[in-house]
């Protein structure tokens, strides 16, 4: 990532960074800065050698964007260990634990979640344990606690709390460099489950020719 940041030509692609800033801010209600209908995923699509990874890396240094990035993963075709979807999810969870206030995969001293993670047989289960459930607790103001349940009114209040939460951006670069099985599993997971995350969570994806190699 540092190498890609060094390749950035200062002042270039400012139009793109401004688009990303607007996406991070989302739509507002009455100018009070509340995200009312944010677009959850930003797709950056381009040919080989067009600088997508340089842009992704530079996001982490760009004012108005870097403050909201809480997790990232730069895929590489020559890194088999980092190409597994489970590894990507675990990496994101570790970063969110460090960078997102109140994010915790499980309560301190509770090894039940850890055992469930080890026993998880699908990436969908792992996504729920490592990301979805902890992010819901953050949205509810219950970091490390249990999910709040209640009537329609209480659920509506929880949704409003999610809307007011500062954006949390995750970056996924060069996803097309994943092996085909990992690529399709990850895209299917995003298509099926990302919309279930709290509304303040966003995903920036940089990709090349992905739809030519996937059924999604």
C-alpha cells in the first residue's frame, strides 16, 4: 500500500476524490448532516494499469475520506494466504476492533464467540460473527453486548441511531486478482449480506473486468 501511495502524482484525480467525499457524506436532510439514503457501495471500475490501486491507497491519506476508513484489504494475485475470503473478513474485523469505537467481536472473557468462529462452516456464518453482529451492536450503542430486541417503535429508534452514526468505510482493492472461487464467494456475500449491515457502513471496491469472470 505504501508503494502505491508513493506512485500518486500530487493533485491528480481530484475530481474522483471529491466524488468519493460526496459518497462518504451521503445525502443530507435539511443540511443537518444526517445520512438519509446513502449509497452503500462505491464501485471504481477501470482497465489494467489505470491507477485504481493508487487511488485506493491514496484514499487513506485524503482529507474528508481517511477519517472514515476503518478497514481495508488490498488483494494480490501472488498472495495466496491473503486471498481467502475468511482471511479478508478476519482482517477487517481486527482493523475495526482497533479503529471503530465500541466494535468488539465478543465480550471480554467470553470464549463462546471464538469457538463459534472456529466452528463456522461457511463465509456467511463468519460474516455474521465477525462483522454483522458486532456492527449492529455498535449501531445500537451496545459495543460487545447483546442485540436489542423490542417492538416496532424501539426498532425504529435503533434505525434512527444507525442513520446518525458517522460513516464507516471499508476499502477492498483489486478484487479481480482473487482466485475465481474466492472472487465469486466474496461477490455473492456482498450481494446477499452487505445490505443487512447498519446504514452507516460503506464499501469502496476497486475492480477490473470482474463481471466477465463471475456470474454475479
